[in-house]
C-alpha cells in the first residue's frame, strides 16, 4: 500500500521533535517556562515598538502580544513580496506575507519573535528594514 511506498522521514521526524520538545520542557522546568515566556513577551514588544518607529511602517493590531505581530507597509509603497526579497538578499527572513490570504490587511506581514532572537537581532532587522524602505 501507500504506507510502504512512503518515506519514513515524516513520521520519524514528528516523534523526534516530540521527544526533543519533551526534553526541552523537562530541562526548563516550570520557572524556566515562565522565564522563556516573559523573555518572548519582552522581545516581541520591543520588536513591535522599534519596527513601528520606522517611517511608513505600522503595527496593525496593537495591544498585548505574545510572540507574533502584524506590520503593515501600505505607506511604504512596496509589496511585502519585494520587501522580503530585499531582506533575503541580506540573509534575513522577512515576515509571512499576508496580502494573499488577507487582502483586507493590505501589504501586511506577520512577524514572529521567539526566545532565540536577541535584542541585537531585532535591531539588525530594524536597521535593514529601514534601509530597504528608504531605497
């Protein structure tokens, strides 16, 4: 059947990620979890603040955010696709383009910050995004 013809990779990788996740969670412990959560909230709020200070960029849904936020680039006169292509040239992955799935949001992208993003990473993104938009 199909199962025998398929590649084992998907099933195995799912279990491996589940094990890795369980190990990560057990090593963190309850306090570690809270610390990671607080760090993510801090970093994502910092990112939303610093990126929204860029001319012609605005955060769409203000309020409390955990790790994701939406940036709108309508005033910049560039598409998210073009912005992301320019960022990719600088070895940066831009936000997820929402313009196709949610046309009512205009040229908007979903950005995500996790515990692996340091403040200097966010500053680096902001600096490069600014340069891309000012070209």
